[in-house]
C-alpha cells in the first residue's frame, strides 16, 4: 500500500481518520480511539466476524477456495463464458481517464483493471482473501500498481468524496445489505461521478451458474428471482441520470447513476 493512500482512508465503522504505524514486522492502521487494523502482505484487513454472517460469509468461503485455484476455475468457466467479449461489454460505459482515482468494489482477481490507463490511481476491495491473493499475483505479472483492501462492500474504508470512478461488477445480488453497499459507493464517489453496478440476471443464473460443476451448489435453495432483481429501490433519492440496461445477451443488468453535486 502506498503511503499517500493512507490519506484517503478512514475507519469504516466510525469514520475516524487512520494513521499508519510501520513498526518492523507489524504494520497496522489505527485511529485516535485506539482501533487497529492489521496489514498483511500489503493488504489492510477491515473485515470483522459480523461482516461474514449470512450470504456474505457463504460467498466469502467459496471465493477463498476459488481464489487459490483461480486459473483452474477460470479455465473451467471459459467453457461457458467468453470472458474477453463479456468484459469488453461490461466496461464500455466505465470511463477511466489518466490521473483518475478509481475504485472497484469486489475486485476479484483483478481482470477489469488489466487495460486501464497506467497513470490512473487504482484501488480495489474484496471480501475474499483468496481472490485478493490471486489479484495481487495478476497485478505483479501485468505490472499494474494498485492498492488492495480486504473488507465488506457495506463498510468501505474510504473518506467521503474520494473517487472519480466507482464501479462494481458481480456480487451485489448476494450481498447481505444491498442498500448499504450502494449508499457506501455513493458516499465515497466525488460529486458528479457516475457509479456503475453490474450483476447477473435471473436468466443467467438459471441457465449457466445453476448448471456449472462446483458452482451450482451455491445456488441451491436460493430465491434466484428475488436475489437477482436489479436493486433500483436502493439508489439514493438525490442521485441523477438513473438508468437501467440489460446487457450481454440479457445475462447481465447494468445500473448507472450520478452523484449529485448537492452531496458536496
């Protein structure tokens, strides 16, 4: 984690400013009230046991397993998905300019950052330590510099009005608290920023994910229709230019909205 990145951070649970302590072998972030967050392998850990209850815990465990065998699973899933074409369509409305401060919530293994401008300031958060492990390895291979964080989308460890670009692709359907996650993305975006949220439709989950070996058991006894409904009702009332699109051959929905400048 870059030292100047600390200036963008806050305790996600009380909003207090964080300071970096770099004692040899024991890097931590702490606030003035004495709360501490460990940094492991240059990744600050903002997860609490209560963040891993319910659906969050179910999928965190799954993606931890997947993360350490990501190449195998990506090879398996490539039999069902054209990832290159899918990502091209997913990212077409996400505009990243040189110098932008960019946040991807639920960054996974990092593929969405592969073709971003080299001088953009990249930040990624994920609930899965396994996926962040693979993401870090990918970024080293691709020579990408980014700050990574272990944490929940419902409690983002960033100050208000920080990011020029905020997006999330895949995962919100099964968050414990979709409304809080959306409000958090809205909070950390700068006024005037477009927030983009993309996830699978009911059609995609039923036709693909419920048929893929090693994955289909995740969706057993799940209310797929209810979970995959685009969470339009949770967009903040003051947001502007709200739009819902169905993309990628009706397999994904895309929500976009702009943070009002009244939020400054």
